[in-house]
């Protein structure tokens, strides 16, 4: 039996009760969550995010990669079309977590083996490791805040989720982008 079958059963139940109704392309909470793909870090569980509540990107470590920056810039450009008042568009909440599996990338034998098998650059892999989530979340918040491609109307915050306690701690309070004007820099 395919592993996805139980999830497809859940989808049929979701569709039967019209669970998608009321969801809009503009989220109820103007938050863009960037977090890890680890199944222990599902924002639906630890933040109570429901369908239509916020935008969410999940990847290994919850790191802010060039693809994530492009996604934030894209959503910012769309939001500017919808929110013409000139105020803030949304907050990017970067959330790293304790006990992250990307810590294996800090171990040279694993990293070398993985790089050899996949062809990925070993230095880039090492840079993706989350061994100190307080530190890496600071780096990633700064990466977002420094991006010239993201609207100046976006704010950014950084948090660490503790997988043992279930608590989220704010490391960087919401702050504006570095560019001071309100134009979209392409």
C-alpha cells in the first residue's frame, strides 16, 4: 500500500466537509513563516496555523536560501497590489529550532559523504547546518533584511522553537528592511 494513501483518505474527508471554503490568497494573519521541514516543527501544531492563516515555506533547517528570498519578494510584489495603503505588507517570521537534523552537515564525515554522493558544494552544505539556532536565525533575519529584492514594506523577525518544551522564543523582534524608501527594488 502506498504511504500516501492514509493522507489521501484525510483529503477526501477534508473535501467532503468543504474545508477549503473561506481560504483566500491573502492570509488572515499577515505573516510569512519560514521554518524547517522536520515533522516536529509543523507550524500548524506549534503556532496553531490553520488553512488561510499565513504563508509558510518549509525547507531543511528553515534556512533563508536564494529560493526563499525569491518567494518572499514575489509575495511582497503581489501583496503590494492588494494592500495599496502604503503601510506594512506582512512580517517574515524566520523560525529555527533545537535539535535540527541539519546539524549533521556540520560533521565532516557525513558532509563529505553527502557532498560526494550528490555533487553539492561541501562549503555550502556546512553553511546550512543549524547547530546554534539562536545564531543561525540572526544570520537569516539579516539575510532577509538586506535583500534589495524584497519590498521595504516587509518586516522581519527571528525565533527559535524548542522541540522539547514546545515554546517559541523571540530572538529578533519585528524590524523593518534596511532600505528606507517604500519602493520595490528589482
